[in-house]
C-alpha cells in the first residue's frame, strides 16, 4: 500500500490486516525497494505523490521486476485520460478517492480473482504443451527419456503391452500416453481393475451378456471388449485375475473374438491390450498363480517403470507441478516450496512412489495458511517407513524420537560435520547445536 499520507496508510493497513498481509510505503522509491526485495501479489498505490508517483512506479514495476504483481491506482484527481493511461501502462484497476471500504474490498477481490485465473490459464497452457511434447510424463531422468522414446516406437503397433512397476509409479498414466500417441487415440480408452471385481462378475464385465443369461440379466449388456472396439483396453492389476478366468482371456487374445454370456454367436473386437502389474509374474507362474502361456501372450512388448527412489532428481519438478495444480484446484494463490522442504522431499525413499508424493503435496496445499510450503506443513514424519528396521525407526516412536534419530543419523553420515548436517536437515547450526546439547544432557553419545 503506497501513499504519502501516513493516516491513509495506517487506516488502510489496519482495515485490511484481517484478510491480507500488508506492507506500506510512503512513496514510489520506497515501494520499489520493497518490491525488489520481496514478492508481492498486489500493489495499491496513490497516483499523486511527491517522492515518485503511481504512474512512475507502474512503469518501474514493468521494467525492473522479474515477476508481475497486480497494480491498482487510487487518486483524488480522476480523469478519463488518466484512467486510460494507467490501464494502458498495465494497471489492473483504478479507484477514486474518497472511497468506502466496501468499494475497495470489491476492487481487491476482483483483482485477486483475475490474478488467480491468469495463474490457472498459464498452468493449463504449460500443462498442455508439456503433455503434447512429453506424453504427459513429467521427468528429466534418463529412465523417463527412454520410456517416452519407447512409447513413440510402439504407439502405432497393435502389440500387447505389459507394464510392470510398483504401486504408485504411474502405470495407468503411461498406458493412457500409449493410447493417445497412436492411431487409436480417437477411439475409446477403457479400463478394468481385475482385482476390484469378484470372479463371478469379471467374465460378464469383460465379455458382456445377453438378456436372460442369468438371474437378474433383464437386458443385454456390452462388455469391456466391445466398448473398447477401435481403441485400447487396459487390464489393470492383471496378476489378480482368477486362474480360471486367465484361460478364457488367453483364448480371446489368441483368436481376437469372444462370446457374450448366453450368446449363440461370436463377436469380434479390434482392441489393443495393455496389461499392468505390480507383481513379479515369473514368480507368480512358479507359484502356479499365473498361467505361463498367458504371460507370454501379454509380454509381447514389456515395459518397466522405475520407482521414484531411483529417479529422485525428478522430485523437485514433480513437487512443483503438483503444487501448481492443487493451488489452482483449491482456489489458492500459487505457493512455493522452501529449500528445507525440498531437501526433506529429496531425503525420503517414497515407498508409495509418485502417488505418495502427490498426496503429500495435496495435503500440504490444503492445510497451508501461508504463501509457502515448509517442512512443518509437509508433515513428512508421517511418510517415513516405520516398518523398515534399517531405518532406525519404529511404529511406537514419538515425533520427537523420530526427530532425534534423524538428526543423529544425519550427523553420523556427515562424520560429525555440524554445518553440513544442519544444511541437509534444513535447520540452522544454532538449532542443531541446541538439540545436540539436550541429547548430550540425556546421556546420549553424539557422533563426531
């Protein structure tokens, strides 16, 4: 809030403080110094001021800042010419003195709404470009580059694809990318979760049924194979398909035809099959839980998706992407992740992979009441694997116990280098020293 009248500055700051974080300046030069030092969403500036007026400040903002705050100008000497000049120079709005607080609230709310829409449109355009260029698969790790290249190679083929990867790695996203990249992209993309449908219903869901085929079949029903004709059928978690059902699926994959339950005729369907699994199918074959002949039929084009812990260099990109999306989805201004928060994200093994990271960022955005996401709001202590004995953590430990274990382990890893340990933990050396002194008073041995 920029105005040369102190009473005006104090009045507006006190009036807006319950809804916004407000800083004030007595003139354009003072305001510009603050704008260069911090990032502001909006500038509310008087036009007529002895120490650099509002129009001059507007021009300086456009020329010298590497970001774009919204600018609202206010004046007691309003003219049409001045209003036109202000908006042409980039002002978001214009308000005439004297004005009521209701009028100001309306102007500010409108400015923030427009600003949020600009952010959402920018993110949407960036996402569309990214999806077009990278099949919607975020990541600069070489493993992701190889995955995108393989998608390009196989997109137009009819070969069955077997996607293997841990839960949460994005197997369905990759399957959809394969579909969208090939000649079948205008056809349907149908998904069925083989683990979510009881064995007695799975056959009907896959192949459909005729009226009267069984009790309750009051009309004919198309199965997933028919619905996916001309497109792609995703068989999610294929390892969970009942053994008896596997033989029927094998025949369909071999003959490219099937019969509805209760039907007397054969139906053909031009479908590209993509199957996913988070299990080792070769082990399932040895355990006689999966048919070897079906495995060979599915494994025409094998593809593996690496877990997040093997491409940690992609975590910052993914985290910022999720942050942008969830800020827009929840109607919040764009937030930033602090350096400490990013170090914490990089320090976890992520057993739940990209899905787990996505959930952490979504929760943090929803719970955050500030313009940034730090270590505390991420709540990463809840994401540590308490069942892993090698982690030094157990399920009955308190948060303070976990913190102590993490600090001592980090200090041991840095061979007693407190400066390096504090940097990697995202805390100050002084904070680290105070905690170590407390642990020493408890009789604990301090590494280094």
